[in-house]
């Protein structure tokens, strides 16, 4: 065996290897014990530790301190060093665990905090920590409406609300997972309500009209969507813009108070839509709608005058609001039809054409041929079903909601009578509009009809007012030491607040009220309460239905007159 080993060493040296008989013997022994793995140069397979030879107690302390500052404001490595020293002294005693030098410690912190944004953006740090531990699985759907994701975020654009008051609006959108279609988008002043989310559901079921001034290239008939076949099913598509109507089956929501509210859940239930909540603090469950917001910011917002950037570090000097809320809403709706719906998306690909990316309209045209289309028209009474509801008794004085009394002669048959609904304690179902508290609607549980009931002090307020206007007026009375439950006093305070809005400190409240009323101008016609004879003429936010779109939420002529 020794002769054979020496002969093999001579042979290897002849081939140019620097090897001795002893080396061949060691390799033979390792091969006998470990197989081929024993012949591998293990200097190339050694795993280096990212923390080097640092004391494990110091490494554990650094990881614990970094985890504790997840929700804190971003600090420096010097703060981490001071906290690590205090933690080691508490756990092991003062001076027991030696601290590395400052340079070595900073390298250690850099290695432990890699990928966590520990010393960068606080928002990115929190978002990174919320990612699930397991494999990320994207949401998938096989047909339009199978899964729709909905969310709200502030838009990075300043708008003029009213009387020169500027502010950032909030955008609520619904995105279809299968086609990436933005089914509907609603712009509101800061403070989106549950009724806004309910209105978004109504907008999803109504075709977007081709508004005056839009080119014919933005018509639905100019796309690959089978317009003629769909028109035989739904006559409302005759004047529709190039955005499909998608009836949702399941809506994915987060745990925002707007979407988990009773009003929104009841609206989804009335339309036969299932609600799928995401896991708390897990934005990846709604990754598609979150990414859509980012795309709107880069593809639309940054090109709009008044763009503020995503944070103050990115904001330019002298950024001012140029567009009103209604004007910006018109621009956004046109961009959705012209830009988003007809732009190819890398996430939309057909298994039959994997090398070609499709637009949302192309994806819808492909899927609707397989799944079909069933329209769901809405009327004014359907809109009432989407409004928030409370349960109240009907007394001699009428109905009382938040220290406001509503009364009319039509309530006479049900006064002091139980509704017959044992689950609600015999109370009556009352629906109200948060942006116009001048009237409410009561469902007659016996006949199924709606009763429109005006506010008893409606004649004291010259313009429609919203819920936050009423609450602000009550706060003002309370600060003055007056009774904030006195309806007449609060009504007078509301009227004074709105009339002095041009110069007083409450301009933003009045501006939010009028700006919130403006986008809700063209919902289906609802029963209106008759005003008292001595009441002044009032402006209502609920106009007559459009002559172009019979069941539509929008009035194309009214919208076109504002262009």
C-alpha cells in the first residue's frame, strides 16, 4: 500500500501537482471515511459569521435594543451603544462583559441591523417589521370581481377646498385583482367617512360616462372589450368610457374604522358582497392596492401642480394648491380611463401569451369572454341602503340623533309603536347622510317603504352641513360655557360658523363641508323632505338622475358643465 501511495504521489507530481506521499495518504483516509466530500478543500466551505468573533452576549444585547426601538423615532448608533452598555450591566453586572471598541461596535451594529432600516426611514422600518415570516404568496383571482381590494390614503397633492383654504385630500380606491382595474375612486377632504366607502361601492356598479371634452378614443367601444355584446345586456354602456363595470364578489379590507364600520358592512351585505379582513398590521395581504397607490403617485400625482412629495424631505419650495377638489377629481377620473386602464402592466400576462404584458382593459376583455357579465343597476332607494344606519324609537316629538330632533306628519302611524324587529328591541331603522344632516330616512318595517323626515330646526341653517360641522359647533358652545345640547343654539352656531368662514379661524371646517358636498352632488335622486314654508331656499346635494345613464350615480351634463 505504501508503494502504491508513493507511485500515485510521483504520478501527481508529474502532472504538475505539488503533493507528497503523506498528502495522498490523508486524502485516501478522508475518502474512506467521508466519501467524495472528504476530498473537497474545506477552506472554501467554511461559513463566516456576520458578527465575527464578537461576544455572543454583546450580539444578543444589540439585537434586543434594536428590536425595542422599532416604533421609536430614528436615532444614531451612539444611542444604541449607550443602551447596550446599560442592558449588559443590568443583565450581567457592571464591567462583567467587556464592550468592543467604538469602531468594532459600529461594525457589529451594521451587521446585526442589515435590512431593517434601523437608522433610516421610520416608516420603512415599521413596514419591514410587519412582513410575514413565511413565504410571500401574492393574491390571485381568475375572474373579474372575484377579489377586490379597497383602501384609503392621503394624496400627495394640495387642493383648494373653499375660500382659499388648502389641504391634502384622501383617496379611496377599489382595485380588481384579476384585471388590475381601478373599479372606482373617491376623493374627499381629510376625514373619509363610512358613507364615502359605501358610495365607492355604488360607483363600482355604474359605468363611467364619457364626459364632454373627452376624446372618442376614450370610449368603451374603442377598446378590445366586446362592447356590442355587453351593450345588449346593459344599455347603460352606450355612453360609457373605456373602463369596465366590475361587480365585486369579495372585498379585501384592512382594519381601518371606515371599512370595519357597521355602515360599510351593512352596505356590502345589501349588495351581496363578502368582506375579507386582512391580518392586523400586515400590508402584504393587500399588496396590490398598496402598490397601486404608489403607481398613482408616480404616474399621476407628481405631474400635477401642487404636488407635495411623499414627505417633507421631498417637498419643493413654495408648493401651492392650484386645483380645487372637484377639478382634481375630474383630472383623476380622466387619467384612470386614459392612462391606467390602457397602460400595459407587467403583472398582467396571459398563459397563452406569456411574453406580452396586457392592460387592465385587455385583461378584462380576455376574462369577460369566459366568465360573462351580469349588470346590477342601482336606484335612489338602493343608495339609501348604502347610507349609515342607527336604530331609534319614534316618540311623540319624533326621532332624536346626537341631540338633533327629526319630525314630520308622516311618522304618525308609527309613533310609540314597536317596529316588530325583536333582534333590535323593537326600534326603527334610520338612515342618514353624514354630509347632509338636514334630513333622515326611516324604513317602515311593516310596509318596507322609506319615510323622509326633516330636522325640526332645519330653517335656522342656510346651507347643508356635515357631521363634523355639527360637532365643531357643539365644541364652540361648550367652550363658551353654553348648553351644547340645545338644538336651536347649536343650529345658530352652525349658521354663524359657515357665514363667518371667510375670515374666522373656522374656515377649514366650512371648506371641508362644502368640498365634501361637491363630489356627492350627483347621486341617484332620493325622496326629499318638504321644507317649512318660512324656510329659506336650500341647496340639496341630491340632484335628479342623469338622462344619459338611467341608473347612474353620475350626471354627465352637470359634470361636463364644470370642465
